[in-house]
């Protein structure tokens, strides 16, 4: 399908590579003497080899048979067994063209990625995401920020709107902002963007008054799994609905999916939890397949037209400092992006590519890496569970939590938190009980990602007024109370798509503070067990006092 | 000095970081519990350590006392002694804040660079380039392509001209091209841009007809040392002249200097060469200082106004695959560039930073790295000498080389090559001899960088016509003759600043082919000794035949 009309002027204005026309002589170069390239000789690279001691793919339990909780926290103290991997300066020629060697990794190379990188991620994408068309392309990027920046530059004209979730990752907006590309938010629920709202926005575009006469968006930026900041997970059915609308209105979908492998089972109270996985923790094709079947599909799986640009990263599964990921898209977009990368940044770090591939592809292999991903996912599941456990435990002391059944949907439970009238019995309450007070905050159980998204019902605060004076807003007060008690959450305004929500020196956006609600994003990804427990206890105390 | 008027709209339109306003709470974060950031926990990074076996800083001789030629080529065969370096997951706390550890290097970090990186390159810049003002800033980049792309985006408005050398690095043009930023070439000689021509262009800007009514350039892109493709080296005196004109006309200078440490002594014929260095090869502050005094200064040394943005890279001294370098500039530009990088690409690879710094800063140290740079420089000196030796040796068989004294200047010798009338005695001729034929090509001895730049006098070809039919131009024929004989040079059009010199499918620019001259860039950086000798011999044979 021809999607070339989506390319920006910047994409169209690229100068052809001056190497064009020399390509037919590549064979000669290989046979004869090339004195055309200005590259250093590998004998002058100071590294004779690089090595690393690495964990086993099974380093983290998936909890199938080895006890209920493996306690990730013990990872600090207990030394896990490691293996040494080595990247030689020159690989053995018998290891073939995708062998990893420093003489290549430390040299200039194709921006698409080292051969070992391209081979691995192409096969991985094929097996795991199962693209709906055969000639998809993969291309290395330096992490999803880099991938999105390039996709945005090649698709968006300065000043136009892009479709985003109602709350979204601020980094994506910051990248688009300098050229005047602004978010146009689509309302969302626990499954992400709401199809009816998307359809309404697009079908009625020309009738709206709030888009400054700009043309209907043709690019969507979305984080469908473990959405940042809300934690929403979009299932296959919802994706199909959104995709069909994007076909109808000719929208390109940029699927930013860093948390794809951090999908979790439903949360159960501590006492009700049993095994975390019914799939054995063994490394083999069968357990890989079974595990992958538990995950929501990527947009790639339904993208029969090639209108999805998918961004994958090793940041959340290996380490953000690798600055390594890949973009999957149709051949036209891939060619344009490859040229653009060659012009603007050059290749991604060859040291990163070599280190990650020697581990993931050569040491662990495909099934080993899948097993590693399962272990990482299990660790974050424990972290999420611990945070929720801490909240529920705090509910014995002065406030309660009750499931909001009318808002819970699609396997996602929504809870309301409220202050207990004094003298009320300890224990978990139910929303039907007449004794509960007004709702202080509510949240959905995150079934993916790294975040708990808390919505505060400011209207239930005694001092709430519709239009507070600057600096006096309740969100400022609550966030500051928390920070001064030693608990730092990410304030909701950071993820706002409202144009006016640009922080002042006080760091708070004014327009947003006039709302009935405030939001905060709480991360369970990096604090220690003790920090999480203590922080949630302090959070409940400060919040109760705030609403008193 | 206030230079903020140089910033582009893209720079001015950046959205403030949403973290603004939270900064005053950083102390609290450190003391209390931060659940604000969405980062993985380091216990989940799979690398327990990284190691490398690395060469000694003295691995390559500088030729002071250990023989005339150490022959880099032996580096292939002879195993050099190595040391193992190790990057632990967690450094010993007593190693201080700039210790290198994977728990930090694999994590998200400041785009300015890891503490160890910033410490090292700031001190290095201070010692080596001696900036003329104290509050200069350093900032990691992912190589000079990345550094230039960002500098260009933050300074240049779409559609405007930038000042460049007459022939220049095509990558710099490709990066600027999509937003319509075009080169305005300044004539050059063996010392680079010619001050009088620069002054003339700027002073008469409004009278010119060939700049499409666009405003006078306010940005200069220059490669002052080992200029790509011409090999020109700009000395301190010429830099001062150019800088003074840039002050007068308020020009920002972007100094792209990847070849700075590849500065070579004058070429001497094989029989006349003796020691390559009078400075001992020992690693100590005194030899470092003596060596640095032999190098042409950076623009930084005369930049009392902060109008220079200097780009340094580890590509030519450690390896291009590191994708690691740094930008040095004034505090305003540094802040803007740091924000822009945070938005557009995020930090440079932490694995690259850790690997390069553990080697250069922790293992070798400042004086060790200076010694390494000297060794690398000596290796490229040998390569340059070998290429010239091969040309001079070929001059015994049917063609001759004679120094062109009228064009030689500033320590740079220019040579003319000509066919010898048949029956002429073998040997080097002098231009005064009546028996030499017409000049076929000429070149300057490159005293830095990686390239020999050859200028062909097409007008001395019997078939030369001022306006050849497309595809029939002599440059095409000569380049193709060479390629088909197994010798691949980079054709001159690749480095052209002429707008029309965009390659067709044939790879050759038409406007350029109407010139009396053709050019080719010959690299001595990466071929083997045998390849260089053979290629130069073939080159002479093919060229002689071509001009017959």
C-alpha cells in the first residue's frame, strides 16, 4: 500500500547519498583496493577483546515450582551464578557473517545495525509480534526517544497535531514540541484510547473549534501496554477497533511499546496468591510459545497495510544505558528512516550492539532471552504486588479501600480509597457499607508497566474552590506535603496534554490545577522493598491529614 | 557576551522540562523515597561486570629511539601486550562520585555525560585546547555527526546559508539539507579558508546576486585540521585572522576537529627520513606538553567571546563504533544543547562511556592518553609517507613529479605530475627541465588527517571540451577506468558545495563535470601496505593511459 503521502517535507528534502552511483562498484571494492573511505584501521583500536560476566536467563524465578515468592530483594545480597562472554577483536571466519567482533563493532557500520543485531531482532520480531505482512523491516535505533524523534520528523509537518492518549509520556511531547507538533488527546479508559472517542474526533474534525484550523491528524503516538503514566493495557480486540478507525481515516500508528514484556497477572491479595506462573520456567520453544500467548498482541499482528511503526527497546529489559532499540516498519518508511539516521546521528553505539547481542543472541539465544523476559516480568509483578499490599495494609489504620465495580472492566479492578469514620472497625470495607466517608482517591490495578496512577478527588476537600489563586491550588499543597514528608511522586501535570500545562518556576501548570481531580504517578520499578512499604504508609497518612 | 540572538526558532521553542520546579526537592529525594522516576532497578541488569583487554598507551612507537620505522603493519601479526580493565556493577564507595560502575552506566543518566566522562573531557579540554574564557562547558555527544546535527538545529533557521570550505565533508551537508540549510563556500588554499575571500563575501553580501536574497550567514562550519577532503591544516595565525572577521560580522564558528591529533611532520623522501620524533616516547607531563606544543592550536584558544562550538570525537583515536565525542561551548549554548539532547536523543550510550573512560581516564590517565594519541599519529604518518613513497616510486616508470614552488606555501609542498616524453631518463625531474610534458594532476602533501586530494588537469586531455554531453564527461571516464582496474577513490563531486552537484543514478554531478579540473580523494587510513603500493602503481598506469 502506498503511504508515501504521509512523509514530511523534511523527509522529502533529504539529499541523496553521494555514494549513490558507486554502489555498482561494491564488488570491485571487495576484490580490489578501496582507498575511498576515511575510516581508521582496526589495528589501531585499543581493545583486544571485551568481556562480561552475565546472569543466566533463569536468574530470576517465574515462580512455577520454586516457592511462592522468590523475593527479588534477595538479588542484592545473594550472589547469582554468572557466565563469562567474550567479544574477540577478530571472530573466527567460520563463525559466518553475523559473528560479533570488535574490528567491526568499533568501526563505522550501517545504521540499520550490525549483522548480528539485524538477524536477531528480525527473527525476534517475526516470532514474537508476528507482523501481518511479510516484507517488514527492522532498523536499529538508540532507544525509543531516538526512534520516536525520527519517526516524528519524517511524518509530521511543523505545527500539526498528533493523536495521543489523554495523559502521555512527556518525553514524546518534548521531542515534538520545538517544531510546533502538538498533542491532540483522545479520551481513555483502563484499556487505553476509547474507539468511539477517536472516531468522533476524526469524523467531526472540521466542525471542532479547538484545533486552530489545522488539518486532521494523520499520525498517532500511543503507548498501548503499561501506558505511561496510567498503566492501561490495550488488548487485541481494542487494538483491532482502533486500527480499523486508523485505516478509515488514514492514520499512521507509532506504537511505542517499552513495557510490552512487563505484562502481569491480575493482582490478588497476599493471602490469596499462589503460584505466579502455570508455565514451567524451563528454557525451550514450548514454554516460550506458551508465555507469548499470555501477552496482548502488538499492533503489528493486525497491521496488514504497513501503517504501524513499532518501537522496541532494550532499556527496560537489559538496561537504559545501552541506548539501544529497534524500529519495525514498512520498507518505504525504513528506507527513509535509514537515510535520515545516516545523515543526522549515524549508527547506534557498536559497543552497545556488540555487548547486548553477544549476551542476548549468542549466549542466551531466542528462548533464553524469552525466559529472561519472563523473569524480569515476574520481578516487576512482585514489586507491583508489594506496593498494592502496602496500600491495603495501610487501610487498616484509619482509611479503607473498596473496589468500584461500576468502573472495573476488562480484567482491571478499580479501587476507591476513603477515610473511615472514627471508631469504625478495622478491615477492608465494601462500597455498599454505609459507614464509608467520601472518596479521597481512586486507582486502577496496573496489569503492566511500572506505574500506579492515582487520581485524587479534590472536590471532596473542604477547601476546594473551582478557580484557586495561583500557587494556592490543592495539587501543589498535597504534592508538597508528600515531598516534605520524604515521599516523591511524579505530579500529574507532567503527563498532561493541555497546552497551558507548561510548568512555571513553581513547576505546576495552572490550567490543570483548576480541575476537580489531581493525579500522581507512583513508580514501583526502582525503590527498595523497605522504601516502597514506608512510602505507601507515609502517603496514606499525609493524604488522610490533607483531606481532614 | 550575549550570543542568544543566534539561536534558531527550534531552540527557542523548546518546552521547559516538566521536572522544572521539582529540582528544589532533589535533596529530599536523596534522603527520602523517590517513587517518581520510571527506571528499572539495577539488580535487574544482567551484567555483573564488563572487562576488556586493552593495549598499553605506548603500544605504538613514536620513533624517538626504537628504530626508523616501527611498521604499523606488524601490528597484525605481532601480539602486543595487554592489560585487563574491569568495570564493576557497584564501585567501591571510597572511589568517589566519578567512579565508573555498571549500576550507573546502564541506567538513565544526565545527557551531559557520566561524571567520569565530564571530569575527564573537561580537564582534557582545559589542558590541551586551553579555552580563552574560564566558564566553558563540555557535553557528551554521540560523535561529531550528532554534535553537528544538534549545533545546526539550534543555530540555523530553515533555508539559510552557512559558511563552509569550498570542498567539505558531505555528511555535514546531508545533515543540514532537509531543513534547507545550504553551504556557502569560501575559497581555500593549503591553510584552509582564505581570510580575504571570507571578508569579501561578508562585506559585499548584499551586492551579490547568487544568494537568493537570503540573509548574511551567521554560522560557519569548518574542519580546520586535516580538512576533509583536501587535507588542509589551518595554523594559529590564519585562525586568528578568520576569527577576527567572525567577530566583525558576528559569526558563530562550529569547529569540527576529528583529525586534530593526526597532525604530521613534513614529508621527506624515504632516503632522507631519520627519526620521526625528537620528543621521547615516555609517558609524563613534560613529553605531553612538548608534543602538544607541536600542534596547531584550536579556535578555542583565541575564542575570548565564546563564539566557537568545538566538536571532538573518539572516532579517530579509539574507534568510530563508540559513537562518543563531546561538544565544548559557552554556557548558554550548552544549556540549550543539553535540553535539546534530552528531548531528542537522550544520553549517549552508557556502555560506550564506561568502556572508553575506564580505559582512557582510569587505566591510561591524561598523560597516557596523550601518549596513545602520539602513537596513533605516528602510525598515520607512516601510512601517509608510504602512499607518497609509492607515488614517487611510480614516477620512475613513464611519468614524473615536480614540486610546484609557486604554489607551495606555509610548509605545504605542492607537486605536479606529468608524463615523461618517451626515452626520457628515469628519475625525479624538476619543473625547469624543458622535457616534461603537460601537467596531468597535482596535489599538496597532507600534513594532517587521512586524505590525499588529487586535482586532475582535464584541460590537458585531448578530448576535453567545455560542455560534454551528460555521461560522457572525462571525470566519469577516469573514475570508472580506475574502479574497473580495481582501484576505488572517492570522486570529487562527493565533496562539492555546488547545489547542482547532486548525484544522479550514475553518481556523477553534471555541473561539476564541466570544469577544467576533476578531483579525487585518496584515503591512506585503512588499506594495507600492499594495497596502498599496488593501488598507487595502478593509479599511475591508468592515469597515464587516460591522458595519452
